[in-house]
C-alpha cells in the first residue's frame, strides 16, 4: 500500500525499507523491522553504567568530558551527570557559528549554576561553512549513514565527537558523555568503546571529499594527532546517559528551567540550540524526501513520550525566514539547491 | 542457524538494505550500509547471538572489514 506517512508514527513513505498495511500503519510500527530499541538493551546499559561509574578514578581532574551543545537534551544530560551520577565533568561546546544567542546565554547560566568547567571551541567560520557547503553539494556520506541525521549535522557531530575524544584523552578522562536519545542512536550504542584507528580508516573516503572541497587543514577537526594516538593504551567509553531515562520533553524542560535554561525562539521545531538545523533539514528533504528527525520522533511516539501531533508540529516548524538567513550566511541560493539530484530509494 | 545467513538477516532488518545490496567481501562502512554506531550494533548482535564480547582492540578491519571477515571472526572465536 502506498502512503505519504504512517498513520501511527510519522515515518514517510519515502523512508527506506518502509511498507504500510491496509490501515496505513508502517512496518516499523508493526515491528516487522527490528529497530534495535528494546528495553533489554537499555536495562543492560543501566547496569553497565552503574558498574563503570562505580570504578571512576579519584585522581583524575575530570571523570568525563561532556558534549554540551546548549540544547535541552544535553543540558538535562549535564545536570544528570553532575547531580545524579556525581561526576566531575568538563563541558565542551563546539561553536559552529550558528548557535542561537539564547542558547549561548543558556550555556553560560547552566555551567555557572552547576559549577562545572567549560571549554568552547570555534572552528574558523569560513572553513566550517565550506564543510557544510560540501555536505550539500557532494556525496560526502553514503545514504546508509543518513537515515537518522542530515549530512550537515553528521559532519558537525563528527567534529564534536573527535574534539571531545581528543579532550578526554588529553585530560585522561575515562568517559565521554553525549546527549543522544534513543531513536537518534540504536539501543545497542548507548555505551561503546571504539577502535579509533579502524574508524579513522573507515572515514577516510568522506574526509577525502571534505578535504578536496574545504581544504586539507580540516583534518585537524576530524582526526587525532598521530602522537596522541600512539600514546593511547585504552580509549574512553562514550555513554549516552539520556537513553537511560524515560522522560518526556515537558519533564526535561521543567527540570532544567531552575538551572537557567530558556527555550530559544530562533530555531526550528527539531532543535533547541542550532540555527543551522533548519537548513540541514531542508537539504535532507530535497535529497531523500523525508525529515532526518522522523525515525527519532517516531521512536518517541511508540514509547508514549511524544504525541503524533506534537511530532508533526516539530517536523513542520521549519521557519522560512531562518532558512533564508542561514542560506545567506552560507552564500547558497535556492536555484543552487534546486539543482540537487534526489537520492531516493 | 548459519552464521553468514544470520548476520545478513540482521543487517537487512536493522539497516534497511536488501540482501543483494550487500557485497560480502567489502567493508560495510565503505558500502554506506552502516556507520560507527552500526559497528557497535553488530558487536552487540554477536554478543547476544554467539556470546562474543568484543573488546575495542578487536574491533579492527581484519575482524569487521566485511561480512566474510565477521563470519571468520565468529568462527575463530567459537573454535
């Protein structure tokens, strides 16, 4: 049966591998396709987190580097890390040049109120913009990597992950805390410890494309220095703490308001910190025919953490004036975007 | 169940690809079928299906560089 969108979640007919029954319910909702989000994996992750944190060192300056975007999810995660898990954290923010001014104010208030150290890193703006432009017009990442995320966000988050790993290794912090939710990542990836050399080797193709267009100097954002890699005996665990919490958006916002977080008004419905998101979503839709947030929001619907109408409101709130503002900053015109060839399955 | 069959079935269901889209001799990352989270998912699948606990130093191209290499890794582990 051909459908525009599932009647139970919000997955589009353009989503890879989807099919619909006679009631318009998609194969993901019918569990014909295993989405790797089972409760068992979350329970196992909780036990592992408790065991790992019980061994945290007393002689390190920081137990964890925490990727802190200033959005509501990473703010809640930071609060949990400090108040619930009692970790000594170093908060790290990548300033991509598109962080909402309200989000910046949130970052300052929250780190001050929680009493944590904070590092801000801002890559050269012209270089970062070239990276995003390359993600728009070149096939930097293969389609299999882009079902939960847009190419622009993928590049930005890859930079965050690499820079956070570098910080954790330099500070000898045993953990990296990220704020992804289930749906954004699979349940089996709540805790992981990767082999850096294999991953760096696997990412060579995409990095080569980025370097060709944005310059060889961008390697420093996506790779660790060789001498640092040579000195590593063990890599930190990356832990997505928010995946362990069954919490609604409303509860998150209520929990972080007392530490100074306020909702920015100049972002799209799927972001609470980044003005670039509306543009990345637009390009993803042009290429693939669906929002990169559909899988995540549909997961929340199936777990009764978000209503279908709320999810639809989020994907539909893509303010045109902000899209145009970002395009001007990136020096990309609508005519250029319309020349993008859709990559639809 | 045959290891290769079980692995391919897992990949098709979890990464939304058809069986004939998977080159069994090529890296799943290079083919664009999985990303780094996918590697973590596959190692979790190996743990639940075969009891194999993969340490980060074992997550290398020789073990995870293709479907055939993953199958060989499982067979080595079981022997």
